[in-house]
C-alpha cells in the first residue's frame, strides 16, 4: 500500500501557528496585527468597489402615475386633453421621437431621406416593429394614420399640420410624404403616434370617435394596455400598463399603473399619502408646498412665450421708441414670474427663449450693464427721450402737432394667469407714472373682437411656438392681417428674409442662427415686450430614475424616453457590466 506524502500547511496555517507559538507577551500584538491586516484589506476592497462600481439599470419594479381627468380618446389622431396625450405617449410610437438630449431621432423609421428641394420625405420603416397584438407595423398603417389626420369630417386637432400633404405608399415598409412647399419644421410632425389600420379601418369616420378602441387602445409604444378598471359610471379609473419588450427600446420598468382623479383635492390627497409616485397635474400655485419627503420636482421650459404686443397704429405714444423702451425697462420679469407664475417660468427678452441668452450677453443691451432699478431706468429713458411729467405726474410729449400722454389700455384674457399678470404689469408701469387701464375678455371675445380686428393698444397674449420655434406666422410682414398672427403688424425686410430662410433650412444650427438674428432685431425694435416661458412641473419619487427631459413641446413629452427609466439597478464594476437593451 502506497503511503501518501503529507501536504504542507498553508500560509495562513503557518502564520496562525507562529502566533500561537509566540510568547504570551507577543501573542496579543500579533493577533492585533492580523486583525488590522484583515480589516485593512476589507476596507481597501470596499473603497475600490465604491470608486469603480457603476449602477446598472435592471428590469423590474413599477411606477404609479397620478393623472387629473378621465381618458376619452387615447388615440393619436383625436387626443386633445392632457390625460389622453399622456396615455398616447406611453402606448404609441411615432416615426421619430425626442431623445434625452432634446434631438429628433428615428423610432419606427429606419431612415428618412429629404429631397434636395425639401418637398419629398422618403421614409423606410424598420421591419421588426409590431403592434401590441403582434401584428407587424407597415407603411399601410402610417398612410392610414396620416389620412385620418387629414380627414375634414374627423376634425383632428392635428389636422392643421397635415393640410396640403400627399402621402404615397411605395412598398410594404416604404412611403413618401410630399409637401406642397418646403417647410423644414414639418419634420417635427413625424413624432405623431401610428395607429393600427387592421384594427380601425373597418370603422367609418362617424363611428370612429365612439369605438371602444379609444379607451382600450392597441399601439406599438413602450407599454401595452394590460388591464382597464372602470367605475360604476363606466369611466376608466385605472390603467395597468405592462412593458412591451418588442419595442425599439425594451423598457426597464416592468409595469406602470395610471390612476385617474376627478378633482385636484383627491389627487393632492393621493400624493400626500404617497399612493402615487409621480404626477404633473399639481397647480403651479401650490406645487412647491406639496412635494412629499422623498420626492423631487423636475422642471423644463415649454416652448410657449408670453408677451405684451404693441399696436402702434392705435397709439401715438407707442409709436415713440423711447416710450416702448421705457415700458420694457420698467418691467421686473423676475417679480412677474414669482407672482403670476409662482416661480415656475423662465424670463425671456426675445421672441424665443433659445435666443434670449445670446441677446442678453450683447454689449449694447442697456439693461445688461445698468445698475439702476427698473423704475429708475424707465424714468431715465423717458427723460432722455423728451418726455416730461405734468403737474398730475402724467408723462407727456409733443409728437407732431399734438401733446400726447403716455397712457395705455392693456387688453387680455380673463383666465386667472392673464388677470394676475396684467394686474402686475399695470402696477409696475404705474410706478413709473404711466396711466394704465386693463380690460379682460372671454377667450372667444378676445379672439373675435380684439385680436382679429387688431383692436387694441397693448395686448397681453401667449404663443405656442412648438419645438421648431417657427416665428414666421407671428413676425413675418405677410402675416399682419387676420388670419395671420402678426398682431403687432410688424414689418422688417431683414427679419422677413431671415424667417423665410429658417422655414426651409434643414441644417438645425444654420436655422437657429437665422432665428437668433431675427430675434435680436425684433427685440431691439421693441414691437412687443417678451416676458416669460412657463415650465413643466413634474413631481416624482426619488426611487425612480428618469432619463433627461430636454426641449419638450408639451407635458406628455416627458415620457418620450420612458423606456430608459428604471427603479431597479445592480452595482457592478464596468468589466462585469452587461447593458440591458
């Protein structure tokens, strides 16, 4: 029988033997040294892990979103309420989408090629996209959706973006969209969700708004409808949405519950009790006071501008450059935003918020270098412009053969925001010594009696510019008369040329450069006072990691990259990381 040689003791065994064999006086020190070595090693490994590991999103978890209102048309063609638009953003996908940087990128489209004359958009679709019921998404579905958008009987709120457009199905996964005239911002319309023709095409236009598919939709977006709960009246009270793994970006959050509330009180109560984890429906007046512990407020400027437009044809005083400059200088935008927008707005000094920062940095902008208060600066401008105060404190100036008083009637909507904002503007102007009368109108009356006939001296109004910031309808001289939106009846040849260039220029940097230059000219001539852009206010739990929200067009666009959000993650070193696609 062979005798196996004895195995040699390990390094640790030998070290322990040395410790135990040592004299009693040394044994304690050796044991302490061993403990320090082991503890130090653990600490080094822990520190390296903290320094080098990365949180890697993993699949799982759920989110509970609170929405004010009840969904009625969860349908890209008919969606008009915020509740409908939010659900469309989660359940449908478009040819393109807004990425986390705020850029337009392909989604359903594999490629989009624009002809040299800017009239034809040749679109090749991805051939691996399916609807939630497993049916392939093809060019037929895109053509069907666009034709619905164009149907005058259906009266889609998006119809104006698709008039005079021809759509041609070239093949199963190819189509052309042909414009009557080149219009670079048109590409923004390609984010519209695509509807499944196989589910809807048997319905007549008259029956389409009443179809159950409006509240139990089939899309191709990152989430699909799993369950709809209804209250005793038959209205949807809750949707459960499940991740759709076949989406172009497989969602990381496995489930989204959308709870619908009839009133703000119930929504506020649900948020306070943490029954919901996110909502964009808390009024801005109280949003700061209703952010629970462990929640964050996300804000992003929306492309809507508020301004006071001057009608120089109705006021000799407003034809005076110094008067318009003084009225502009007198306004404290920060105070207006703090009080009328409750702090949730971005001050602007040009027709587009995008161009504002460039104008403010210019050396010849008086407000940027003056240390005077708005009131002091306005008075200085009036005095230098030849205006004098009479015994009653009213500013007067000889213009032509007449003595003209600096008095203004400011007209606006009777909506709460406009009432508040117009009152604050009047107060700031009156502090300078300007006589101000404010008049509020119902929305229909304001449009029919004030805006269309251009019957005002000063008009406080808001414009929705969309992401394209197309200033042509508002500032081009051809749009001075109704139905054009150039309510200030502004005319400048250089601005016309720049705005015409911006409408056809496909290079975004060149296009924005033209818009910036036009904005600077308009701001310098002061046919209007530009005040602020409002912001999206979105309260969300700290347990939810969102993608960046940039350059959005409307609140529903916060979900443009919902597939990249996550609630679960693993901490791994880069060498061990496996991205979830």
